[in-house]
C-alpha cells in the first residue's frame, strides 16, 4: 500500500470512489470512451458492431495485411526494407487476434463484465473486512489503466515522430513502418504512405489500450476476489476464537465456499477468453523479436 499511497499524491493517479462497484464502473466507462473513438463497444451488447469508424478500421486492417505482403515481395531485393516488412506480419496477426477476441467475440467479454457488475454491485451485503480487501485491487486497476493509456499514447507518438524528424534532419523520406501504399520516393507518395501508416497506428494503439486495459481490469478483479476470500478467512479465524456456535460457524464456512466457487468459475471464463489470444500474442512477439534480431545481425 505504500506504493499506492505514494502514487495517490499525484493528481494523475488520484481516484476517489465510494465503493469498489463505483470504481469498476468508472474503469469500464473510461475504456468505453476510448472504444468510441474506433467505433467499438466491448461491454454493451445493445450497441451495434456496424459503426462507421469500426468498419473503416477493419478495412484499414485488411489493407494493412495486404500491403505488408505486397511490400515484402516488392522489396525482396532490399534487405533493409525487407526486414521491416516482414516484422509487420507479426503485428498484423496480433491485431487480428485482438479484434476477434474483444470485438467480434465480445459476448464472452460482456458475460465476464456482467459477472463483475453483479459481484461488485452487492457491496452492501459483503462483510466490512471483505469490502476493505477489495479496495487495493480496484485502485491498482485504475492506476494500471491510466499508465497503459499514457504509455501507449507516448509510444505511438514517438514511433511516428522519430522517423519523420530523423528524415527531415538527414533530408530523407523515412517512414515509421516498412509497408507502403505507393512505392514512390516523391513527396506525394511519401505523404500518402505516412498518412495511411499514422491512421493504422492510431487504430492499433487505441484498440491495444482498450484490450490490454480490459485484461488488466478483469485480472485485478480476480485478484480482488482472492483478497476478499483471504479477508473473510481472517475474519472467520477471529470468530472461531470468540464463539463455538456451530450454526454460525457453518454459515461462515458456506459463505467462504461460495466465494471460492465463484472465483473458480470466474477464472475458467478468463481462461476460455484469453488462452488463445495470449498464445497468438506470444507467438507474434517471438516472431517480431527474431526478425528484429536477424535485422540487427544482417544489416
């Protein structure tokens, strides 16, 4: 808690909420505000997927995949650009897994969200120790989501700005990524390529913020459930020292078992949602790292 208290001194990481349910709803609202920028809603089944911004994003993703392959073939005799093009294949695979897991297959995301809303919405029926144990994970979730937002925005800005600034300094037309819409060294072609790459990177960045933020929120909710079980066990051990009432002891044991069973069901749903996603993410990461290492050794 010392770290949380230190971060709470900064306005950026200061969160005031009356209960963990309010903190959870505030976190999902922040993620949905970012989702709206790309025409997506992960937590509400009533919102249609067929939003203009989302359709444009999918078209951009399909063009991105095609252009990555086309540019790889086009620059097959240029080792520098070839390596940059090959690296983008891993990113396209990872992006496709995000779109499928969190958007096209959002029913599972909505189901887990509803479980959390129901769990945190019954704060009034929870023991005081259990409520107190839920607060740290709620604070950490909001802090991590804030860091994720600012981290990805900063990283995306640097990826776009550094090549452009470097190109201006050395009087070359340098693009952030390897794929191209137009294979031209003239300014009109460079501007078209740069604008399309910026468009794709903004879409990828916003989608990554919300997908990673959703995973953080769901995972910290699971950790909060564990903390609540531990808090209830601690309270139960104190009660055992003060009473021998079998009926009260049995009732407390049933409450602890129900909390444990809920956590087991919740973790199985998280595993079903994220197992394939993270397998693809790790494979893509290894692929990109291998290509980057090969580029460093060969170029």
